[in-house]
């Protein structure tokens, strides 16, 4: 296997916990990353096999995940930029021609 080509550094305080370790070794998940102008970081993971999505962020504590359905998350307030990114990531992950 080749070396990683993308590394993203945690910009949150230690109180946010350790960010999740993300890898694409299985090739079954879609991953999205967003950082807003305040340096809030979000990670979206869509499991193509299970057809489920989750959102994690440093501001809510990296160990907590929020369920994403139809490109939206109900348990978390997102600003307009974050919500637009999440919807775009959802559409990319669930596009009919996306390979499993």
C-alpha cells in the first residue's frame, strides 16, 4: 500500500478529545471534511453498505457522532456554510453511480 497523501491536523483543544482515525482501506465509505472560517472542523462518513451517514466535530467532542439523514443532521445546529457542505457531501456519497 502507498503512503497517505492527505493529513489533516486537529485544531481543537485537548478537551475535544482525540479525533477519529479515518482510513479508506476498505473502500466502502465516503469521507468528507470541512473547516469553516472559525476553524471548526467536521468529518462526514457515509457507509455505502449500510446506507448510513454520521457527522463528527471537535466542537461537539470528537467521540460523539450525529446521525445524518437525507443530507441533514437533526441533533446539531450547523451554520449555512456547514449545512451546504454537508448536503453536498451527502449528494456526492449517495449519487446513484458511485461505486461501492
